[in-house]
């Protein structure tokens, strides 16, 4: 039950980055995004993957893997469009 | 040790939102931010607080509490500046 809540929370977390990624790539406008924030979030997400693996918390591992993937796409849009 | 990693990862996570919040409030430009993303992230963060509390994972509770606080500030900037 708690595990299920973790997976639902994780799905919402990863899904929540989708509108931002779509917006950035569709409008090609990323001026208002902070690259420092994106870089730090990618670092943090990677640490959470390690934390989740070490504490065998798979919802945390799955969520942060999805998040890091989308954040890399967002950072790429920022680097490309400035 | 694993717990410490969680707190370090959590601190980086919360810190990572700071440059974005500062940018949004200082430039008063939030056009490139997705309100849908912010709303979903606030929902997801709240679910993670519940998940962390139920599984007694305090780094997860602390991180998501800080994150939801900063996301509310960011969403407020978006609503105000559009």
C-alpha cells in the first residue's frame, strides 16, 4: 500500500516535468529557465537514485531515473535556445 | 551513512530550486515556466511527504517539504507575472 503510494507519487512527479519539457521544445523559448537549477536538479536526482538503491526504495529509484532523463532534455533545450 | 546521503541529496534538491525562484522573482519574467508542471509538482511533492511519513523515510519528508514550499513561491510568481 505504501509502496503503491510511492509509485503513484513517482508517476505524478515524472509526469509533472512533461508539460515543461514540451513547452521548452515547442516554443524554443527557455530564457526564463535557470540552467543552475537544472544542473543542480540533475545532480540531486542522481544522488537520489544512489540513495534509493542503497536503501532498496524502488519508487525513489524509478522516480528519479525518469526525472533525470526529462531534466537532461530540458537542460539540452536551455543550452540550445538560451 | 545511507541516511546522510539522503539528507545531502535532499539539501541539493531543495537548493536546486533556489536559483529558479530567485530568477523568477527578480526578473519578473515567468512566461517560459509551465504552470501545469508547477501544479503537478506541488501535488507530487505532497504525496511524497505522505509516502515518506508512512515509510518513516525522513530525508524524503524533509526534502519534499522544502520543495513544496519553494514550488508554491514559484507558482505564485507565475500567477502574478504570467
